[in-house]
């Protein structure tokens, strides 16, 4: 897990620069986007996702460390339920992002800074 975290961060710094790689808002948006894509891929509806967002935002705010633990535990169990190897899938994804760094940089430049959605403008 530590190796994945440091390897992924090294890629992000190389791809986007340290300022963007350490920007909590930007990283949060990208994490949420990938999470939504995962639940969409396993058949969860948009309507159910929106209900869950309303539920979560109606509750007290948690502690980031606790929430990271919850994310990792539930992801591990979801991977097992879907017959996916969490370590294998993450290593394959890391290899793909390194191989596509120029394409990812170009896509990122089209996104407005601190926006959850892609846009036509330049990042800076």
C-alpha cells in the first residue's frame, strides 16, 4: 500500500506538477469522479448515487483519516465481491497512467482549476 501511494504520487507530480498533485480540492474531485465511474461500472444507478450524496451531506463531517480507512476497507470488500484483485488492478492502472502521461496532461489542461467538470478553457 505504501509503495502504491508513493508511486502514484510520484506519477502525479511528474504529470501535473507538485502544486496540482497536492491540491486537496483537485485531488478530491478526481477521486470522486473515479469512485462514481466504479459504481457506475458495477450497475449502480445515478439516482441511487444522488440519494447517497444527500444522505452523506446530511450527516456530521467525519475525520479524513477515519474516512480513508473506511474507503480502503470497503474498496477491498467490493473488489472481493466483484472478483477483482485490488493490488493487481492498481498496478495495472499505474502502468497505464505512466504510458499515457502526455494524453492525461493534455486532458487536464482543458479543465478549469478547481472545477469538478471538464471544460474548454485552459487550466491556468
